[in-house]
């Protein structure tokens, strides 16, 4: 079992999720099966009311008192209502997880002999469920000794055994003072291209995850081939499709975690902040309705839907929080069109997806490297650091030509927003 990280729901807390395997007896298994059957029935009864409510609060007032006869614990019932309203497009629920909030409807305790138990109450009565003492439990024990506390858990049945995903949390440590920035350009072909801009370290630029898009394309071709054979009645193709179901997801999760670890390790070593583009709303511009009739829109939507930028971004945020590294979001417009040498912008400078050639100073560089340099400098503007570019010494141009393009204060950045230089894309509050 592996400890999984997830995005924190509180600005002052950081959370982790650790999978645990429950070891209940025959009677307690019957109790869990009965509780899940009642909750599935309750969730299916709520589906017709989702179209009548305008908000989650309205939905709660509409259904809460009408279904108290089932005997479900109040907090569990509220959690079911919240999940049903979030998935109101579903037609029917065949399985439903049990969600518990500590200490209201559950708790993590120990027996007199020191064995771990989860005390849960899905149906009013609180029952103690033993936890299997495997790798997940020992990892949880180490975290609890390190100051983490149990916050909630999600219980569901997986492969004929009951599993609990336990959420633990702790306060965020104070952010350390930074000396430089690492600009990370998250892309489709190259998962992450980063540039280290630090006054005391040499230039470091890397391309990470170039195999991610290629591997996803291989999964796509294999799935299409198996679906074609399965449509003609091939039983072996259906079995292969079932095995392939989570293989791509596991590969993407693991590869994104490796990339995030490499970037955060460099940030810890150099005491640098990580600067990333805020691309969380990118897919809203490429919906089916917005791109109707545009050539190549279907292919672009497929690429964007398979682009795991959220997975990589959340893993970067989680690891940075654990290591006291600040994350600086910057606006993405024009970071790929601005020249990182002279600071001027021209949309025709990026001739191809991989090649950038400035129309003003003739600077030639990989397009992702140019974007990561710009992102790094934008982070320096926002953080108020001393603007230093470790790659300036590598450029065959006089320093006088570079000075106007790298202002030394935010006040000067404000005065140049209207110009066509790099500072025009700096978000200033």
C-alpha cells in the first residue's frame, strides 16, 4: 500500500489519505452489508429530488426529515446527500461508500493490547472494527507519532474486503524564505519543463515527462484495437480491456509523482520557490459547444482531456506544502510568445510547437525552455525577489540591452504594463 496525497480543503491544514484494510468478523460484516444496503436505497430515493433543488442547502431542507425513518446516522446521511447532489446525473446507484467524520460518527482508537480499531456508527449504533496491521497501518502509526491526527474516513468494499481510506491532517508549517525561483512550464508533449533562476547556483534546465504523452497514446491505440475485437464478440479482448482499465491511470499517477518529487527536491536544495501557470480553467474554452464547427477541435479536445495537468499540479502543491516550499501561481497568457532575452512579444516567433525564434533579437531556443524562463521571472516579480537571471551570462548580447527588460522593483513593473515587454503579462494587484 502507498500513502496518497490529496489537495487540502483548508488553507491552514495539509491532508493525506492512507488506505487501511478492515478485518471484521462475520457479524460485523453483516452489519456493514446492511448499512451499505440502506445507504444505497437512500441514495436512489434521493435521485428524483435533485432536479427540484436549486442548491445543496435547498436539497438538504427538501429531503433530510423525509428519510429519517431509515435510521442512518445524521452526519452519514448529510454526507450521502452531498455526494448524491454532486452526482445528480447518475441514473441508479449500485454501490455507495460510507463516509464518517471524526469524532462525530467515527474515531481511531486502540485496544488494551495496543491493537488499532476504527469505531464507526453508520446506523446510530457505534461498532469497533479491527484494522489489519499491514504496511498501511505502520505508515499511519508513524504519521500519528509525527503530529498528524485522524480527521475522517471513507469505507467501501473492494475485492470482497472492506477498505477504509483514512484522512489525516496537520497544520501547515511556516513557509521558508526563498532565494530563487523554479519556473515550471506544464505542457502536453513535455509534461514539465523547468528552469532554475538562482544567484548562487548555475543554470539548471530540464525536460521531464516526455514519455508521458507517448505512453498515453499507446494506451489509446491498444484500447481502440481491443474495443474493435470486443465488438465482434471476442471474449479475450473483453478480459484484456478489463485488465487495461486502471493501468493507464496508475502509470500517469506514478509518473506525475516522480516529476513532482524531482522538482520539489531541487527547490529544497536551492531554497527556491516553485512558479507554475494557473491553467485550471483551460478546458472551459474547448467545450463541445464553444468549438462547434472549428477544424481540428475534436483532436484538441481529446488531447486536453487526456492532459494530466491537474494531477501534476496537485502533487506539486502537496509535496511543496510538506517541505515548506511556496507555490507561486502566475497568469499563463503570452508566456510562450515573449522572448526571454529581449522581453518583446510576437505571436509569430513560435514557428513550431518546439521551436522559438525571436523576430526582434533573433534568439533561438526550445519553446518550452523559453516559457519556463518567463514563468520563473514572473514569479520573481510577484515574490519581490532581487531579479537575477542565471542564463544572462550565456547570451552573446551586451548587458545594457538586457537591463530595461528586467525591472528591479514592482513599481517599475506597474509602469511598463501597457508596453509590449514581458512585464505586460505580470499580474499586479
